C-alpha cells in the first residue's frame, strides 16, 4: 500500500487525535459513574470494558501515527505535543481525589495548535496566485518609485 501524502496523513492524524480525546473523555465519564476498586488482576471494573476497548483501539491507532507526526512537527519547527500525549494514563486517581482529565486542556490545546499549523503548511494554494515579481535593477525601482 502506498503511504499517504503529508496532507492526507495530517487529516488522518486529526481524526485519530479527536477519536483518542473522545475515548479518553468517555472512559473518564464511565469511571466517575461506575468507580469501584479494580479486581485483583488489576483490570478495570466490568462496567468499563466497552470504554476500555474503545480507548485501547484509539490509543493504538494514534500511537502508530506518532513517529511520523513528530517528524513533521520537527520539520516545521513546531513543539512536540505527541510524546506527552502518549504518556497519559487513565485511572491513577479516584474520582474523589481529582476532578480533572488525564489529558489537560493545555495538552489538548498544544495538539490542536500543532494540527492547525501542520494543516496550514500543507494546504493547497489557489491556482490564481500572481506570479512572483520580476527582478528589477535598483535604478528601475527608484524610477518606478518616483514616476
């Protein structure tokens, strides 16, 4: 299979990021609703199985895209929000201890900013762009300025 162009990849990356954020939010909402101690094997409560499966799939999809996303970010001189995003862990705190998400608003904003800047870098330019200005001598530029 032929690898996607950078523009197609950024679109897929945006979709994968949104899916990952949605999966994290769904998992945390269910965790707050059905919170109880995990079973002795360390698995989440039975009520979280569907959300855990969705989270695992979204994380796996995004993790496969992170190396290329990091490369594009470095290529365009952008900060790397992807590494920290993949280190987020769910369920570290009981809902009574902490009410914030495992992925902070700042991390989400960094990812969105990076995606917007990458999309701008690979946006198609309209066909009607004027040609670059012709090179003129300094004498011609001075005469054009005054006359």
